[in-house]
C-alpha cells in the first residue's frame, strides 16, 4: 500500500496541494476560534431564555450569529478538503498501476455484493421459479472499465489484451532499448 501511496504523491500537483493545505490550516484555526465563541455565547444564554420560544434575547442572537458563522466556515472547510481529495484523484488518474488497482478493488467489491434472487413466474399454466444474479451488471461495468484502463496503458484495443500481446509489447521495448529498433 505504501508503494501505491508514494506513486500517487509523486504525481500530485505539489504547488496546488500546498496552497490548499495553507487554506486548510487557516480554516482549522478559524473553526477553533468560532467553536470557542459558540461555547462562550452558549454559557450566556440562560435556561429560561431557551425555554421561552416567543422572544429572543441579545445573548441568543449572538449565539445564533456564531452558529451561522460556524456553519459557513465548516462549508468552506469541507470545500477545501474536497479540493485536496480532487488533487489526489487527479494524481491517481495519472498512474495506470494505481488506476488498475482501484478498478480491481471496485470489481472485488461488486462481486462481494452479488446475490442470487429467486423470482416466481408463470409459464404456460405451471409455476416456474426463476433465478437471477443481482449486481452482475455492476461487475460487467467494472470489468469493462478495467479493460479500458488496460487498453489506454498498453495501446491495445479493449478486449484484445492477452499474454502474447503483453510479451510482444515488452519484447519490442527490449529490442528498442538494445538498439535493434529505431523509431
């Protein structure tokens, strides 16, 4: 797993990541400060102020304002985390090995979710039990996705990748590196 993590980190846009991490540190500090403000404001709202829903005291207004600020900062904080995860996903997409590992993991998850479903049907006056595999289409989609990734990485059309094709590609590269093939 460390190898895969290192591969992704090597491909990540370091400048963009540093900018997002700086924003995240700023929002973390802002979140901490606003949480303290909310706690302090909460202590100034009495039990009877909370019970009386018909009027709103100044302390309750201050608490509501701090809660609104907290909600807004949390929204920005979440957006920054989303941006960082997007940078990681972009880096993952740049590495074929990582893309294949992820695709295989998704296929394995889809296979685990496969279930046989029994359905009752009728066929010419006799009851017939029909069985269907639930989730099979997700597995097919996952395999097709992996096939496309392999095709992009290998240059061989989807569905055409076999051991001989891989051996041929590697052989060509060996000959190219040894100077037998000049492109």
